[in-house]
C-alpha cells in the first residue's frame, strides 16, 4: 500500500534518516517508536507530503488515502458545533444534505416537477451514502472519547486545545482513511477514552501508524513495531512487549558478532605488523590488508537504557500519618467535585489517583497540597515536607538559568558533581547541562522540573501527569527513581504501565467520593472487571415508586415577575462563567507552551490576562450563588 525506499532527510548537517526503508501493508497496525528527537513526527509529515525527502522515495497505491492527527491541529478553531465538525468526515453526504435543504427551501415558493425529480435523486443518493445515520455515528464516537451529550452542540472554539484535538481524532476515525497516522493520540485522553480508542483501532479496517510512548496502548493495539534508530527504520513483527524481547535477542547476536569480528581484526593486524617487513610474506600481508579494507564493519551495540544511580535523602523523617482529610467538600459554583469525603495518607504510601477527566483528580492534588480552599478538615502530619510537580511548575523555571544552575538553586544541598550525575540520569549530557532553560523543548523542561522535584529533601511528593512529554527512556528513569524513593507520594496519571510499576494503592473518585483500592494497578483492574461482570449479570432492581410532590402555593404576579428576572440574570451569569472558564483553560494552555517563554512581553501580557480572567470568574461564581439562592427562596 505504501513503500518508503532509501529515504534520506537532513536538518542542517544532521541526518535524521539515511537510506532508510519500510513498507506499510493494508491492515498493518504499526507502532513507531524511538527517542525524542529521532524524527518520528518528521517521518509522518514526510509520508503526508508536508515535508520533502532529500533522497529516496515514498510511493503509495492510487487508492491509498491518508488521515493524519498531529499536534498542529490544536490551534484549529471554528464557530461550528463539535458534532458538525466531526460530521465533516462524511463530506459527500454533508454536501448532498445541503443541496437537499436548498431544494426544499426553493420548493416553498417555486414548485416544479424538475425540482421534485432532483430532490428524489438527491434523497436516494443521501440514503445510499448512509446520510441518515451520520449524526448518530458522529455522536457515538465523540461520546466514546469523552464528550458528554450536552457538549455535542457547543462550538469547537469554546474547548481547550486538548479537547479540540479529540474532535479532530473523532473526525479522522469517522473518515476511515486507508492509512491512519496518529501522533501521540493518548496525550489528550483519559483512561476510559484510551480504552475506547484501543477497541476502535483494534477493529479498524485500514492500516494504522501510531507514534506513542504509552506501552500498554501499543501492546493492546499494534502488531508491528518500527524502531527509529541510527537514521534507520528497524521493523519488529509483534507488539511492544515482543519488541523488547526480540531487540534484546538481536542485540546479543549483534554484540557477539561484533566481538568476534574485532578479535579477527586484531589477529589480522598482528599478522600484518609482524610480517610486513619480510619479503617472503609480502603476498600474504597484502592479501590481509585488502581483506581488512573490504570488511563490512559490524557496529557495537549502544545501550539506550539509563539507570538511576543517585540516592534520595531526607533531612527529616515524617510521622506515621502524612495527611488526614476529613469530611471534605469542594465545588466550583454549581459544579460539585467532592461531597463529604474523607481519606488519609500514611508513611510509605505510594498512591496513584486515576480515572476520567473532570472528576477532580488535579483538584484533589491541590487540596492535599493546601493550594485549594476547601470545606472540611485538612490536617498535615508531623515533619512532612512536600514537593509538588505539575505542568504549570515549568513556568517557575528561570529561563535565563543554565540547567545545572537551576538545580543548584533548588536547595538540595547536593554537590555539583552529584547534581551533574542526576542530570546525566535524566539524559542531559555534559554539554547539555550548560544550556539555558529558554532553549529547551517542552519535554526537556519537564525533565528539568522533575529532576528538581526529586532532588529536593521532600519526604512527600505530589505529581500531576509527570510522564507527559517523556519518551520511554525518560519514563523508565522516573519509574526507577520513584521505586527507590523512600517517602510517600500521590501521582495523577493515565499511563497504565507507569502506574502499574510505582503504586501500592489506587485512588479513584466516584459519586463525588474519594475511594481507595489497597493494592497494585493490576489487582485493581482485575477487581474492577470482576465487579463489572457481576453487576452485568444481576437483574435490574424494580424501579421505586415516585411519590407525587406536594403542590406549592401559587405565586403572586410580583413573585412570578421577580422569578423570571432572576432566571434571566442567572442564564446570563452562567453564559459568562462558561466563557470565562473556556478563556481560562486557553490561557493555561498558552502558559504551558514552551514558546511563550521566549517572548517576555507576550508572557507578561498573558499572565496579566490570566489573573484578570480568574478574578472575573470568582466574582461571577459568587453572583451565580446569590441568584440561585434567591430563586430557591421564591420556589419554596
């Protein structure tokens, strides 16, 4: 279906690809992997025709259509409802529907047999294109990847970048191209949505190429791995777990061949050195010299893995309890997140807080950190020193500092050599350690912020989506670091492999309550599936009888007028809150972007607008509560 032959592509003087080849067959499910900066996203853009190869060819069959989900789509905006955007996947059916609507409108004032005949043909075509079910299909996919039914008719521009990316994903899935290319699709999905997409892609009729650092996702979807390494595309038949085993075996064979070749070279060189001055051995010496020149050199295996070799140390050991939360409630205006829930964290607890977006996971982290006002009791334990990592921590990095200087200012008490060892663990070479923060990519900044968090003398860590922007090696470093960590932590993550490696307790929010499973993620998954299967096999309980509400006393004309005015004002405030929340989400996304820190004026302006919007949102929430209370009083 698609063939890449002897592909070469250079950025400046650096080769991303040199004589690289691969083939994509119909129904292939390919995971494209490799270290950050090796050119995975670039390869997708070369296939899509966005970039042009310096040498070699990319050829595809005439019937091959390509759908490409990439990070550039984050900026796409429109006034159209998201269900309308998703239905653009059915282009022919949508065009036909518009023609039908025009003819129906024309028939209201200008009836003719010709128009009726055209209408009949278009309606037949619309039915043939399955146009009557396209909205239902679009709604099914949108709800599958996390949108609520009430969201479907909201304009796309009201959603943050991550949610807009989901709409683009829905549109691509509905288009069903013969080759679907997805660049980090799970970055913007929560666990239920990831599982839904996994099921969809497993049954997808076309070929799929996925760039992802989510191991479990790759294991569940792909049947082939292509490793971008040393400017080449190396193919492994199997999922990610098979790739790890097969790569280890291939490297062992290659290393043995390399060592055997090196031994043979040394023996040949010794023969040449020993007999080069003897005329009787001249022919043999020349023969061996030529043999060395013709030799196809086998490369030594380079170890891509990295191990954490620094020790965590605390200046203070905490008491038995890290924090106690009692009868906690939290809401944002009318939106209740938590209601009269309690929890406690003990020393050595390693907790993963999981679940769907919008349930309040990040809010719970901020409550634990004391950064979020809350109803109820929050009691921090004895000698607890906490450190909090979230995506917004990247903003606190001093962009003018060198990386090593940034770590020195973390106040860990470590020597410069110890700090340099830590940075080496986080894949910063000796030269990289003296780069300024402002020139780093988003993933590199994440690694610096994580390193700062882990070297602090905190005995309690709070980590919000720490694996975002990390490749497999960086993720493995973080797993090793947290496995060695002797303190307690709470991690919010949708990365199932990561969670399975580091957590000994699982937290999740259900029915506005914080609930706990006292075991690993694998045990939690087994327990959850067992409960779901048991619930599915039970007959539905009889519906309770609904008692009729007592009729309230009729309202006076004055009360009716007041009620209408209050409800009208409430609707205006709700619209204002929704607009402010969407703007706040967009500003948070802007502040999380690495590009903004290169422009001090833009950064200052964005931060100022964020503070203004946040203030207006607080005022609007207070106003909403007053209006809602007044309406309740009138309705009594």
